[in-house]
C-alpha cells in the first residue's frame, strides 16, 4: 500500500499514485523494517529535481520495478527540502562511500536506519555506465539476507565516520593574515572571462563569492572585485536568468551560464539578491539594480504561498520536458513580434535559426555585459512583455508551495536590506508579511518548525531555520526600528543555544537534541548550497552582542571560529562562509544615523548606501527610535539636527553630520589595507 496520500509535501504527493508501497519517514516505517526483516530503500529527492522525475518515470511508475521494490524492501520516500537533516545524514554517508552526491539519493539501510550502501540515479536499464535499478535491488537484498555480518560491519563503519566530530582544539588563527593571503588564491580559481568557478557545470557559489567580495572591500583588492563583478554580470545576462519572467535558475550546465538546469529555487534568488545589492552599492552598475527589481517582481508574481510566506521552488520540467516552458524558436518570435521588432529582439537575445540549445533558443544577452541606453531597454521591455504574455498560455512548471523557514529567512533578510538601499518600501512589506507568517504559523510549543503547507507544519526546526530567521529578524529591525524584531532574534537565539549547541565541539548541531528520528546529530561549519548555520550565527551573535552589550554572545562566536579552525586550515575553500563571517568578529561594524529624518538625514543615509559595507549593522532613527537598543543608547543629534555614529566593536566615532565626511570615514573604517 502506498501511504503518501495524506502527506503535505508536493514532492511526496507526486509519488502517491506510484505502485511502490511507499512509506513516509517516521517510526512506523522503521518498525515495519524490523518486523519484516527487510532492508530499507531510502529515496530522497525534491519537487524541482529533473533526474528525480526521470527515475520516478522509469522505475517508480513501472509495475515490474515496483514489484521488485515491494517484495524485497521497505521503501521510504523523503523530501530533502522538508527533512534536510535526514538528507544531510545519508548524503554524508554516500560521500563516506567515496561517491559524488546528488539527487535522487538512493540509500540502503538496515533495520536500525543505518546506511550500508547507496548511490544516486539508477536507470531502469543499464545506461550511463550504471547498472539497471532492479539488478541493484536484487544484489543488495541478497547480500543483506545472506551476509548479515558484512552489512553490519559496513553500517557500523559508516555510522562511526559520520559521528566523528572535529576537535575544538585551536589549530590556526583565523585573522586578517590568513584571509588576505587567501583572497588572491581564490581569484585565480575564478574564470576570468565568464566568471564562476572552473568550467561546466557552474553554480552561483554564494559562499565563495561572498567571501571574495568581502575580501575585495576589506583589503582593497581590485582583482577580487573584478572577479565578483564579472561573475555577477555574466549570471545576470546569461540564460541562467529568466529574461522574461525574472528570477535565477539553480545552475548552468555549461561554462558560459547559457543553459540552465531550469529549476528556480527560493534560496538561490535570495542569496543573489543580497549579493547583487551589496555589489551594486559599490559599483552603481544599473544592470544589478534592474535584475534585483525584476527578480523581486517575479517573487511577488509567482512565489508567494498562501498566508504570505515564500514558496520553495519552481520545477525544471513542464509537460514532461525539461525547460520546455522557457525556450523559444526563431519562428515563434517572428510570428509574435513581426519582421521589424523580431529582428531587433533576436539580435538582443541571441535568437537564431537552429537555436542555441538542443534546437531551441534560451534567451540571453551574453554578447554584452551591460544594459543598453534608455530607449533601447524600453523597447526591449515592451517586446519582452509580449513574449511573457504568450508564455503564460504554456503548461507551467510544477510549483512547490511549501514554506521553508530557513529559505524564507534568507529571502526576508535580502528583501529588507534591498528595500532600504533602493527605497522600495513595497519590498519591505513583502518581507514583513513573510516573517509574520513564519512567526505565527510555523512555531509550535515555542519552537520553530521547518516546513509548512496546507495549514500544517511537518518537520522539526533545524539550526538553519533558527540562524536564518534570526538573520531576517535583525535585518527587519535595522529596516524598521521595531523593537519586537530584536526581541524575537534574542528569543530564537536562546532557543537555538538550548537545543542545538554541542558544548564539547562548540558548534550548533543541525538537529535539536530532542529530534529523535535522526541516527546522528551532525555538527559542521562546511559550506553547502546555502550558508551553514554556524557561519550565519557567527555574524548574528556578533551583531546581537553589539546591540545588547552582552559580551557572552561575541565570545560564543569566537568559540565557533576556534572550533572549526583546524578544518578551515585543511579546506579553506570549503569554509568560505565561516571565513567571511570571521570578518565580523575581526571588525564588527555598526552605523547609526540619529536625529530628525530631514533631507540632511537622507543625505547621510545615501552616503551609507552608496558604499558596500558587508556585514555592517545599519540603523537610521525611526519608529520607536533607539531607546530599546543598548548599543545605540546615548547616540543622539544636537537640537533638531542629524548625526551619524560609526562604530567598530565598542569604539565609536564622534558624531558626523556631513555626508562627504561620513563617506570618507566609512571607507577608512571598512578597509584593512
């Protein structure tokens, strides 16, 4: 019997009619494995995953394949976005087996949920150098039943490897000498023409480029600055960006950012908005500001779930075909726009006979990394609107409308900052509404929950849920001055400390101590596609310490750095997020503009927003003012005037009332040149 029909996850519901006797992850499924003596086949994927769909169509929808699965295994299906803690454990096990990770993740477990072997995609018939799925199933089942000692040994070894934690012995000093020496080496990894790291495929790699940008600013490194700008410009003009509807795809399968894997994930777009905003402040590149605005428009049009939270993703496939919703032929464009306008549009967007990808065209503007003049861009905008209107009649990609607290935190924080920098208060309202949804609909017994859909929360909160929502609360507090956001950030920090902190390694564990359906509590600071909770919390803790005056928070941030220093020494590139956050320990920065909100105050705010100040707390007196924030207390302006205070840690400048002087002071303070 397939038991997925009562689930809320769109990914699990995609499999509710499979002939496979699927179980959702939980005690009942594990009990069934013990009762029957069968091994567990664990299949992990997500709604927007193309190869997950391929394997589902080939094997999980196939009666013969399903019969083998049902006979030999207890089959458990997991949405990796709904249970990232489960996914992380078994993906880690796959890596321990020396295999490259990816989804679908196919792992084989014993009755105690211990992994002993696995892989990713298995074809129905031998293909791609991989054995047929049912052949694998029969071999695994045979070994499990006839060689239990071999299975037990393999499972024990994997669990032992997964359970190992790094020593908290301090091995290196994470400081300016280390990071400034690393930045030029990172630059050499970046493709100087197309940006990004290496050849194909290419991912946005936010942690890497966030560190590179922070290094460019702190050490005044022009090469690092150029590497980040080149990468972002190519991403913004490439096919990885949806030039009609807005928003960025997850990655590009080629080295030029032309051909995306067409799925759109909330977290990628949040992180790119935030990085583009920070770089735009410094470079004044209009391309970046335009792409931010278009992406927020896409977010508002397509990614708001019921209640105001942000949905998780859009699928790569529609009508059973990857990218079908997004690609064009030249004849389609000509029929829609006519001969004159189509010639203009095709020249701008690389539309040619035969296409540029598998006989079709992925719209892109990679022939130039700059926008045209106002008339040029206005004409293209009107033509894009016609294509977008036509595209709406196509079969749409699947929409995963579950709300994930951690990804929402990233987007809320990005929107809150961009709203203030670009003066878009509507964006701030989107952020506030999403925050309110998480705060009111995704808290159970005082604890954050990870996922919500259809009025139900379905997974316990992870460290990333807390860290990213704390980040969001701090950004909203800066944007609004509302005391509640700071109080919520502090409350969530206390909860995270109570339930996730592992004192003997001085790190936050992914799972809480009372999450009883995980076999290992992972605690790491290594980068993933999204920022690691420990690296986010380093910055959060430093900012909360600045605001509250509680030095124990800063001490905890320092403890995390010391705990991971040995791992950073072995693999600095894999800990770029931690190294970027380390700069907030080295130089925690706070800027506060006190006094009336006159034009003078606006000029000072503009001076702040015209410079990249990554990691800085940025406040402008508003709302209930700053009386509730100990870190801002006493910072006032004389009379009805306005004044800015610029602080590094506990050291604050005298009040500054002129924009030029403020800009010069900020340039000096942000740079360790």
